[in-house]
C-alpha cells in the first residue's frame, strides 16, 4: 500500500525518538571534585527485570565527565510539582551554577555512592556505571541502592513527549490482584 493514500504527515526522522519516550523524566545527580550537579534526562530505559538502566548522556553535558571519572550517580524521579524545576535544570549548566542552591533542592547522603540523593524526589536509585558502549552516548547503570519517598503528597510523575511537551500521570488503575506472577513488585 502506498503511503500517499494514508492520512499520514511526514515527520522529521531526527525527532522520531519522541514517539518512544515514555518513562518518567529523571534527574541525574553526580559529584565530581567535591561539587554536586544535577541534570535532566528523558532518554533512558529499563533493561529487563534487573536494576540495570540505560541512559543517554552525551559529552556536551557537564555531568558526562563526572560519570566517566567517578563511575556513579543517582537517578531520581521528580514529582509533577517539580516539572518546571526539571525543565529549568535542563536549561542550565552545572559548569556555571550550583543547581542544588539555584533550584532550592536538598542534597542528602546516599548509602552506596558519593553522588547526592535529591530529597524532594519520589524515587531514587543509587547507581554505578557497568558499561559504556563506545559508539553511543549511552551509560549502562546498575542500581546498588533504591529509595522511595512515600511521605510526599504529590506522587504523580511526568513524561517527556519531546519538543517541550509532557504527559502528566493521570488516573491510576489498580489491578494488583490480577498480577499473580508479580505480587512482590511495588
């Protein structure tokens, strides 16, 4: 079938990744030479049913060298109340400012890595770099400790759709009783 007969509009191939970005926006914190930093990412993936997470972080990001040098970071899931803060974090460089101070976020000491936890986030995973494929700006991170902030009133997350558009979690449907194989998941 010819695409000329379908109600399709050509989409830029270099923006096609927007179709697949569905995981929550993450804040990545690092610590390098005694200086903490935070960056915002939306291009990441869970790698199976393990604590492995693939993240795209390129050399143009201030956090890139911190990850290479220290081999560790914290992945934090912000709530929707931090949406504008996450965008602002992504539009600034840790080379120029202290993002914890600038955006009023609270660093907390982790259990396994030197990079700080972000106290205001919903979920946090301390990670170490396991692999860094040389042909891509990808880091394969392994979670070594995980935290969940159950005291926060706002528990909704947000997801990037690309080009400044976000989806905010809506209604939650609980089918836990039907998930007989996965009862031990949160």
